[in-house]
C-alpha cells in the first residue's frame, strides 16, 4: 500500500515539476509564472481598486419649504447660493482606507455672469454620536459659461480631519454652493469614489 501511495505522489506532483523544469525556456511558461506571481502578490498585499457610489439628484436632501430648490425631470434645480443640501450613506463594506472623492455633475441654466463652485462639509459618525459639522472643502471655482447647454463636473477630495475620518460607519456630506454666480444650476447627479479591497 505504501509503494502504491508513493507512485501516486510521484505521478501527481513530481511529473509536472519535471515538465516545468524542462520548459523553462518556453515564453508561455515564463508568462504563466509571472501571472501567478502577480496574483499571489495581490492576495498578500490586499490589492485595491476604485469603486463609485452613484446618487441621483433626487436623492439629495434639501429644505422642501425653500423656494430655492425644485425637482425637475433632469435633476435638482438650485436657484442661488443660499441654503444647502446633503447626502448620508453607510460606509461601503469593501471600503479600504484613504481619501474619498465627491463629484457633482451639473448644468448651468441661467446666463448671469460670475463664478461657480460647490463646497462639501463632511462628517463621519457612528450610532450614538452627536451631529456637528466642522470644516468645509471647496472645489475649484469655474466661470459661469453664459451657455445654457453646457454640462460640468466638479470634484472635491475628502481626507481625514475636520469631522471626517475613516473608521465610523456612516458618511454625511453637506453640499453648499459658493462663488459669485447668482443664477440657477441644475444638479444632475452626485458620485462618491473610494478605494476598495478586492
């Protein structure tokens, strides 16, 4: 019985090793070893990738008694820089660490002049924490185009500090408008980009 087991082991393990040893000069063999090595390395280091949470404009919370906001087919019309909206989402289960990026996609639908920028005030919290906002982060301002068909995207990177950190279970982001543009913009969607563990 022991002799038979040794033969099985020799056939299952040693024969493939002899094959690979005899084919080391084969390019296919070398590529296979490289791919296998990269796969093992990614497992060992926790290889990450970027993921995106999409939030439709209708998912933004805002004061419904305010005449500054109105829901339309293509998004949320935001009349001027007064008031603010917000989004609240649970921290993704596959979130790894590091900063997140909020992107706001919008259309300018009035032709006044001025500058446009969105501002984020992020907070991370757990159940039982107090609700309190701290510092704000602004996107880079752009000039109002005077063209009512143009679409734009602004992004704001959110890092640890000023009330937001990586550990808590919930993310709250207050969204304000800044700049000197007095007219209406139409927010069509918001995206949150984050780094995930594969």
